């Protein structure tokens, strides 16, 4: 049997097990696999009990001792905030309790999916992201996943294909660079970045995000792997939290965050990338202020138009031409 036909039939069989979604024209004679991909991505939306499990495994650099595993968790709502067919944006929202036992929403990470992307925004090293062309041979039937921080500033991007076989729906990226997460950055370790491979897979009880990371830093003037790490983030459906709080927050701040996303996209397009200083406590240097502006909008303490104006000014002041800014930071 022709391999492409066999793959299409496999995708069609597994598509029946996914939540029903609208069929979209991909511009090809057969869009079966494309729609199976879309259904798998959209299946990650929902409300979940989340567990985060980080474990350093093998020390590569002499003299380094892996740290103790770190585990945490909570509740998240994952919402589709945009779906144009070939682009899907999923926003994660943590819901916790404040000191008065009332629900408090923390806008978490965002994952954008783009079908057969011409470019992807990649992390190139300390404080630097680059709009990177995706070779034509790598674009066919592939999806770029771009991950963004809490303030919608960039984190990392990678390209891979969804596979629908062995009774499983999964996407695996190529190796992607990314800045340190807060959990590591606040410790001021000897490594300063990750190189990781991601796998998103649907399960019988939700989905998982698995990472295989190499933590790297400069040693003797060269970039070197210090230690390997495995990460397992699991999402199990749950309604045992104040879901409405997450949806109320997004409804009140949707226009603000849409404008912020556009501003980041405009900066990347204008400069061929983004130069943005990272801080251990806040992620990006814009993180604290942008989140505070959104909080004021959500509470009705500031109008959306004023908050958007301040956000644009803040982002413009914190970014600049990618190569020029990178050169200046190295000086």
C-alpha cells in the first residue's frame, strides 16, 4: 500500500477517537491528516488538574551534582483564543486561592500552533530571539509550536510533525533553545539556557507535555552541556476549581492581551527578532509591569485603551533591532 495513503487511513481511523471538530480545507487534495492534527491540538483545551515534575538525571560536566527533583501542581484552564484554521492559539490560565481563600487567576504560558510555517521565532542565546526561516523540505505537513511567557513575550519555538499511529496522537519537536525558567534562574546556576526536545501526547485521561532537556552554559569559553533533565507535565481533566474566574479574567482582558500580542509580533517582524532582557524573578523585564497593567484592567482600575498605550510604550522601550541590540549587550 502507498505509504501516504496508509498514513491517511491511519489518521482517519484515529480521528474518530478525537473530539469532534469542524473540518478545515488545508488547500490540498486530502486534508485528513491535517484535520487530525487540528483535532489533537484543540483537544488540549479544557480544564485540568496539572502536575509539573522536573528531574535532573545525568551530570555531563565533571564536578556537577544533579539537584533534587522539583514537583508542583495546581489547576489550569486552557482556552482557544484564536483559530484561523492553519493557526491555533491556546492560552493557559492558572487558578489559585488568595489569602482570603478567593480564586486568583495568573495568566500562564501560551502555545501557538502554525501549519507549514515559513518562519519560526527561535531562542538564540541570552536575551535574544530570531525570526528563523524554515526550509521548504521541513515545512511539509509540519506544525510550528511557539511558546510565550506570561506577558506574551517570547520563550521558544520549534517545528515538528503530529503522528497518529500506534493508537496515539503525538507531536515531537526538533531540538529547541530556550531561556532558563524561573525555577532555575532564581538559583543562579552555572548553566544559563536549555536545549530541549518537546513531545505533546494525548492520553486516555487528558494529555502530557514531556521534555528532554540539556542544561548548558559557558565553560572555558565554550558552550557546554552541564546536566540532562527530564520533565513531565500532566493535564488531567478536572472541574474542582473556580473555572469561571479564569473565563472572567480572559473576557475582561482579551482586548488588552490581543494588542500586546500584536505588539510583540510587530517588533519581531520589524527587527527580524526580539532582544529582551530576562530577569530571574520575572522572566522578561517587561513581565511584572505588563501583568500589573492587565490586573488593573481586570479590576476596572484602568481603561483598556490607556493600558494598551502604556504596554506599547513599555515594549518599544524594552526591545530594539535584534542584531544591533545583541551586539550592544555583548559589549
